[in-house]
C-alpha cells in the first residue's frame, strides 16, 4: 500500500522556458485503477516533467520505505521541431459536405493554417487517381471540401506537422 503519495508536475514552454509547477498531495490509489490528475495545458508547451514520491510498506521488513519515480515527456512535432504540435486534423461530414478542421489542444480552431490535402478518387468508377491541393483554414479552423464524390482516401498534412488520413 502506498502512503503519502505526492505528484509534482512541471511544464516548460518553448518561448521562454519558464517552469510552471503544480503539486498534487494526499493522493490515493484505489485497488488496481489508474491514478489521474487534471491540470491546465499551458500555451506553447515544450515538455512535461512528472515526479512521484511516496512511502511503500516493505512486506519483508514491515517498515515503510521511500520511493520516487519521475519521467519527462517531450512534446515534439512529427517533423522534429518543438513548435505547435498540439494541433490535430479532424474530418466531419455536415449535410453531405466534408469539412477538415484543424483544432488546438483545447479544441480551439486554428485559423489561417496551411493544409496540404491529397485525395484519391475513382475515375469512371474504376481506377484510382491522386489529386493534391493546398488550402488555408477559415476562422473556425475549417476547410469545406464539398461532397467528395468518388473520393476513396483523404490525406491531410499541415505546415505545423499535424497529419491524418481517412478512407472514405
């Protein structure tokens, strides 16, 4: 059984590298369930450092022993840079039209994001043909692609490293 569980979570941003620390104390693990803590994700997040300390009952000696563990989570975009990987493409169908949304880590729309789109579609219902276009998201972080008739596959790649693909 773990006693005196404490988690110290420190975030760093890539603009000025200032650490922001939040401490969670008096935490309890319940049976074999995961323990989760909530925190506000800061803008321009570069990495997160999580450290846990607690006391553990040593079954052999019947004494409490100190235990600590830590892990650093780097937030790095697929292209290797630390800039704004916290955006994600989403596909939504509204009244027959397909819309690609680029949303930030808190669901906020990412306006004016350059998006590279690659669509595979059937020509005369048989062979596949690939077509590439670049578009920019509107104020809602969306690009309306229309009904995408005979499109079989859609691939999205943004200039900030966010990627996704869907079979239609």
